[in-house]
C-alpha cells in the first residue's frame, strides 16, 4: 500500500486537464504517443465541448527515480460547476490533487471552487502552472495568485507544458514524493466509497470504488449503506485503459466491482459499500442524493413517438443516473416528460445526447427552477413547471431558489459585471480584492436568472475575462408573476414562464417579438400574445405568407425543384403542430435567451 | 412530343439578380463553343424533336453568322422536320434586325425578349445592359422581321419598382404586339450581386406579391390567359416547349448546365464551360431515375403549375397505371378539402389564391 498514490487533476475549464492526463499516460508508457487524443474523455460530446462529463479512473504503473515501482491511480473529475458534488466525491477517493492553472489565464472561479473542495477533503495539493510554452504565460502573476487567493506556497509550484511534455516528469516525481500513500487496514472490515459508475448492457451497473479498509473479492456479499441493499460480487478489477480483472481489491486501492446490479437507480455516487456481515461500519461522510436544479419538459415532435421516447429515457437513465424524469401532459404539446438536471450544462448535454445517441426527435420547453409557492390557505407547493401554478388569486407569495455566486473579474470590468448582476436581481454579499488586478464579487442571485443567460452575458460584458462559480443558497421571496403565451388565441402551456413583475411586460414583448421571428409565416394571420392572468401585456401578429421564396421553375431542371420541395417538406416535419400552427423546435428553447 | 434545348452560356455582362449559368468574360470562345456543342449533338444523332428552344445566357450574343452555323448544324444531326415551335431568347442590346431576320429565315418563328422592365431606372439598378428605347426597338425589329409570336420576360420586384411603373411597362408591351409574357419574381440568390449587396429599394415579399397580382390583372384585361404560374399568353400563343416540361415530357438539353429528361431519366450537364469545351460528354451529373410512384408525384406537381389545364387523373392513369397513381390521387383529394385545389371530374386545379404560395401545396402533392 505504501507504493499507491491516489490523485486527481483539478482545474478551471480549458486549463489543460485532459491534455495533462494524456501526457501522463504517454510518459508512463500506458499509451503510445499520438495513439488517441485525450484518453480519459470517452464520449464524443465531451470532446466537442472540451469538458469531461463523467469521472473516470486509470491505474498507472510508474517506476520512480528512486527505482521503486509505484501505482498511480489518476481519478478524473468533471470540470463544471453543475457537477461539483461529483467532483467532491472523486476527490474524497484521493489523497492528493494536482491543481492546474493556465499560465495565460491565471486563477479562475472554478480553480478556487475546486481547490476549496480539495482542501475540504483534506488533500495534499500540488500547484501546477500549465501552458508555459505559450507566449502569453504569466508565471509570476499566477504564482502570486495561487499564494494570495489559495494560500499555496510559491516554492511548491511546478511549471509544465502538458502540450509538449515539459515538466511532466518532475510532476510525476512530485506526485510520488508529496502525496501521502493511503492508510487503512486490509484486515479491517470492508469500507468503500462509490465515486462513479457506468452501465454495461451485459453486466449491469458497474460502480467505481475506492477501498478505505478491508478487501473485496468475487463471491463476497456487499451492502449499500444508503439503501441496505445486498449484492453478490461477481468480479473485481482495476482500471487499465479498459477493465482489468484482478483477484481482489484491498484497502488503499481503486477499482471496479461487478455485482449484476440491473437498476442504475441502486447505485448513487457518494454511497458507501460495506460487507454484508459488517453493516455497522460507518458510512463515508458527505453522502447525498444528487439534486435536480433545473427542469424542462421534453416532448416528441411526432406525438405517436411518445412510447419510443419513454424507452429511450429509461436507457438514458442507466447511463446517467443523475437525471430524473416523470410523465407530463401538455395541452399544447401532448404527452411528454418532465426532466430534471443538475444544472444548465447538464441539461444541454443530456438533451443533445438524447437527440444524437438515442436518436430522439424532441422539443424541450423553457427550463425552470423549483419554485416554492405559498398559497393563501397555507399550503406550500414545490413547483418546477409554471403551467402547474395555481391561479394568481390563490397565491400568497412565491419564493425562488437563490445561488451564491463568486465572480472573479479583472478590476477594469467590475463596473459592468456589477451592473449586470444588479439588473439580474442580484444582491451584493461582498467584494474581495485578492490582488490589485482582480476582484471577487460575491452575489446572491436568483437561480432562474442564472439559467437564462447570466453566464453568457457575464462573459460578454467582461470580454470573456470573468469566471464564476456558484452554490445553492436557499430560497427568497420574489415579486413574481406567471406569464402565459397565446399563439393563435390559444394559450401554449409549454411556453408559460415565471418572471419578476417588474419588467414582465418588457420581457413579454421581447419574447413575443422573438417568437414572431421564429414561427414561419402561415397562410393565415397568427396573433401572438403575452398575458398575465387576463391582462394582455404584449401582442404581435405574424401576417399571412403571400408568396413563396422560390416560385420559379425554369429551364427544365425539375430535379432541383423537386429536391427543394423535399427539403422544405423535411423541415416541416421538424415542426410541432400547436393547434393549426407549425412551431419549429428552436422556438421553445431559444426563448430563454432574450435580451432585456 | 420531345423538346430540344440549347444553352448558350454567354452574356455581355451578368445581371445583378442572375444565378443562371453564364459567363461574360470568355466571349472569344463562342466559335469553339458552337463546334463542341455540335459534337455533343453528334452523340444523339438522329433523334427527332417537336420543339426547339435556344436559351441562355444570351443566344442573340452569337450574332447572325454563328446562329446560322448552329441551326444548320442541328438540322443536319437531328430530325427537325416536324418542329411545331422554335424559340430564340434575345436581349435587346444584341438583337439587331440582322440577327432577328436571320433567325426568322432559319425557321425560328418565336422570339422571347429579355425586356424585364421599360423603366430605365429599374433596368440600370439591376445591371441590365439595355434601356427602354432598345427594348422597344427590338420589338419593332422582330415585327419587321416577320415575327408574330413575341414573348417578353418581365421581372417582378426590381429595385425601385412600383405598381405604376410595372403597369406602364405592361400596357406599352401589350400595345406593342407582345402575345406572351413570362413574369418571374426576383429572388435574391446566393452568389449574385444582389446577395452580396442588396439594394435598399428592393420590394419586400408582400410588395412583390401585390406587384405580381397587379401584373396578372393587367395582362388579363388585355386578353391574356394565366396558363402557368409564371406565364401568361393570348389564347393559342402558349409556349409549347415549356408546356412540355410541365406535362412531364421528354427533352434533351445541350450545353453546360442544360437539363435533360429522356426515357424517364433526368440528368444535367455540369455548369462548367471549361470542362465542357474539353469534353462535352463526360461532365453529366445528378442522373436520376425515379420509380413510377415518385415519378407520378413529380409529374402531378408539374402539371398543377398549369393553372388552366390542371392535373388530369385520366391522363396520369393512362401513363402510369392505377397502382402508381394511388397516392397521387389521394393526396390532392385531401388538398381539395383544404381548398388549395379544386376538383372538377378527373381534373385537379390549383386555386388562384395559392398560385404564389404553391410550394406549400406541392410539398403535399409530391408524396
């Protein structure tokens, strides 16, 4: 056990985590150079977006300069705030963390958030400045930031270029030297942490385990602490680049277990695994069920595809147990599902995967947070769907979830960022000045503002320099109203949304206007209205189409004409019929990005 | 009934709205072009045709001598004894009395003049190479050369065009002896000058629709029949060559970018003059042979363009057989319920209100 080092690499998004992991795998001989980019990111989508969605692990044999053989377990972590709970569980499985900072960007909001998670987990931190090959590298500034903002010693900082491999050998040595080996006795009763899992169609859910004490072999009966459920272990092993079966997993080690767990809902990241005959062993602290923060409705474009969508969701859930869904019924869109996600990014990725990997033609409605509606009769409703709100007259008040966000921003952009936060109903909770170049703004902000376009706007008002991180911070009362959207005189429940009363009309107008540009002209006039209760706050009409864009058919090139018509017909299939109006998919989701 | 289309891809200059295949810098290649085109014709030697159509580009840019060489060359290679109609497209700037008289003498009895407008401002803003005076002179030249079948191309939606200017253009033209009008709505296509730099006074979609309807009304009061979506004619002066396209007929197209429809197969030459000149036979693209049901759907869509004649299910049945036209009958029947088509006996017709929005009808017809 003395030769094991369990560690993660943590960083702000795009600071080079995956590239560093690749380089480590290459330099330790795990993979040949140029064999495949970014081994740890499995899913196409992850690579496209440059982020790691699900944690993965790899066991790396390494011969150090001292001549001894070591086992390095690299546990990859997701790099986005939506997944901070998953990050914290991955860190819990480690004794150390490599904190990576992009030399051209410096410490950013998620650098701090991740570093704090690592510090909370009691990890040894190795600060590393990456991308030193780039001309804009600011080594001294970064070092100073690591010191002032995170209290890390400047002399501990390593310099690497994950791209060309410079400094990576020293980093490997530092991992061996500085990170403590795991403690815990193989002879004690079993205690493991589940830090991730994936679904194998033949072998069921395969949890990723960090063993803290005891050992686990095939044939053992294990118990899940949170549910008391008992399973028999069929196989254990390590993470090589694939799964490598082994005789046992013991204290200090990281690996997987196969136990024919059919239902992904059984396995929760953060849960503790103990031996069935030692149920008294205490759980690893900090477990909680992942909590959905953002909800939206999803509906099949073609109503009869409802059953197909349900089957796809069941399959999807096996892969990503952090989504939740239940049946929902919309007067406008028919049968569909209400889906809950950890955050906006999680939602975008999940919807994209449903479309691409699960080949579902769906429309998603505007995302919503969970409102706490206190009725005049004292009843308290937790509602994630605006169309389920009681009539205004029955509502005493509405409370909405609030986040505490930390925005790191260069001093020059403090003004615009504060203006934006104020406009988004933020309440300033503090300003810190870690150095003379940057400020940290701490705001309490309605989550609803966050999930619309706050982050995009923040990036734009700060020319891309601001970074942010957030955590949930309870509920607060807001002067909120429900706005209904009427298309062709019929309310479209899937377009209803909750908005602050102040500015509701302005926003309604902007939304109606956007809708008028998204819904194509029809052969008849389509009135679009926004209403609070029975009061119309905005109206715009889509006038009838009087002429096709391509009316000519000249020169005998009939094939071209027919293909254009077929293309148009395909486009029509992507529309959802709402009453007699064809509404394109984009209409529903694009509405959340409304410029005020 | 089979048509022969000859594409002449040369123009003195490119009009700002034009996305047809034409070149304006390589006029020196015209002689070579005639030779190569006749070589392409050699590959189909002996075919017979009922209509001949010289289109472009600008066929009149060839001049009398080359035109003569071309037409005589075609007569040697094809059986043109039963020609019922032959047309040449001309533009006013290159259609002198010499050219028109030669064309008429060669047996080309119909001329289609690219007038577009009689308003000099509109012509100039659209990059046309002629003016009102030249357009009217061309009509006179055609008449004095013996032409009685004269068509004018009119563009709806030119920059600065108004109902008044359009009305004036049409009244003058109908008075000057025109018996056929092709009225095309200007659309801003990728790759055109208007696409790169749209003029500020380009009429919008709704305005264009109004202008089009106005044009149709004026022409109707002058005795024209709206026989195809974009074409109007005095009774008996409809363009047979184009009617053949819309009736699903056969045609052979020669020259780059020319489309053909032979024995149920559609294909076209690539729009590339250089490659065509190197080898006119090796550059075909988009060959397509549809199965009967799709073919019938396509023909139904084409026939519905013929606003008066309509889609005659009896004719479709004779041509494709009952099985293939099942869908073709069922789909239009549904549209009758939605009032975009009317049915009279075996004939479906596009309703007047849907002429400009026919695509929405056609996508439900093609299946």
